[in-house]
C-alpha cells in the first residue's frame, strides 16, 4: 500500500511532504484497515511485548509506571520501531 492511499483525504502538498519524509527516514508504511484502531499494526508486537515485560510487576505510583515505560522503550532495538 502506498503512502498516498493512506493519506487520500490529506492535502496533496502535505501527502508529498509526508511521503518524502517517510522515505528519507527509511520508514516502512504499514497498511491497516481504515477506522479500525483495534487492528493497528503496532498492536501486533507492541502490546504482547509490553504485557510480557510487565508480568509480575507492581507499581505504587504513576511516576514509577512512567519511568518503566521510558526505560522499556529506551531498551528496545531500532528494529522494534
């Protein structure tokens, strides 16, 4: 699926800029069903991976959770993203 088809409702200039930046950064455009946030590509590896990492952990404050999330993402290899 091309970036154009994912951005059909966007202004043409914005689609061009977004497509160029995506290519420049070497990002892969993943297809997903429109209006289906429950099937977003990030769910396929992000949620199970985080769930596994959180098993048997308990936090006493939101700050502890935020720290864990920051550390979790910082520890992932580039291929994860």
